[in-house]
């Protein structure tokens, strides 16, 4: 009597390893996103309190809207950090677009030797170099 044939289990899926630089970059972007989110909440709360205390209503509503917009931008930045951590292609593309815009702004200002320009250039080139790790 023979035992029925059972096929071998499929090979484990091989996920690309996360480069150390991408891990560091995603943590730094996450910290920055959290600070921006918290700042937006504090601005909105501050203007809400000033509205409650009777300061100009128009300025208070504008400040609340501005704080909420900043908080939403902070959440988007946090989302990009999570996407970079999980090696998502959309996060890579978004990070490349943002660093390219930063490079263009520094270039239009003629500030090619500043620390900001050099850091943005290094991040841009690094992300291009490790693009094969992203899904």
C-alpha cells in the first residue's frame, strides 16, 4: 500500500532586505512627521482657546484651519515613513519627488553648497541607488 502523493510546500517568499539607510531615513521621517502633526494640533488648539477667550473670530477660525492642515500634512509624512519602512514603491516615488523639489528650490536660490542642498542630494542619490529593494 502506498501513501498518497503530497506536493512539497511552496518555497518561502523572499522579501528584499531593508537597507540600513532606508530604515534610518524612515525613522527620521517618522519623527519629523510626528513633530509636524503635533505642531498642527497645538496650533489648532491654541487658536481654539483664543476663540473661546473672545479674541478675533476670523483669525481664530483661520488659525484652526491652518493647524488642521498642518496636522494632516504631518499624518501624510507619517504615512510616507511607514511606506518607506515597508519598502513600498509609492513611498519611494513620493520621497524622490520631494527631495527633487528641495533640490530645485535650493538650485533656484543658487545655494549649492549649503548643508540642506548637500543632504537632499545625498538622500536623492541614495534612494535612486537602493530602488531595487522596493516593491
